[in-house]
């Protein structure tokens, strides 16, 4: 849970994604930060192959890019509420075959 920390920028200092070694992670709560759309791309969420719950609510996300949630086939729930989303690209949710709640 890294919610409510006012994270406003994600910078990577290596070629590896932020969550590369967290393949067993099932719940990720990044709500109530200042995360923007371009920061989501840097997260490389696709390495979280066992993720079931993702909370990105109350951030500054405006665009959901295609294949943003690629490889997250076990994801059951995403909370994107309270974001100023104005564009959802085609295939943004393409691989979310088990998604129950959005």
C-alpha cells in the first residue's frame, strides 16, 4: 500500500521496471497520489502477472493507453475513480479476461 503519499513523479534509474521483481504481488494500492498518465507507462505493470486488485483512484490520470494492462490476466478489479480521464485508447483493457469490477 503506497496510497496517499503525494507521489507526483516516477523516475527509473535502470532499464528494469519499477515492479519487475514483484511477480507474486496480488494487491497494489496507489490511490490518492499525484500520478499522471505518463507515469503509468513507466510502471510497466505487465510484470505483475499475479495482480488481482489495482487501485489508482484519486490521481491525475487523463489517458489510458492501449495495452496499459497487458499481461494482467488475473486482474479482477481496477479502481480508476476520481481521475480526470478524458481518453481511453483502443485495447486498453484487452487482456483483462477475468476483470469483474471497473
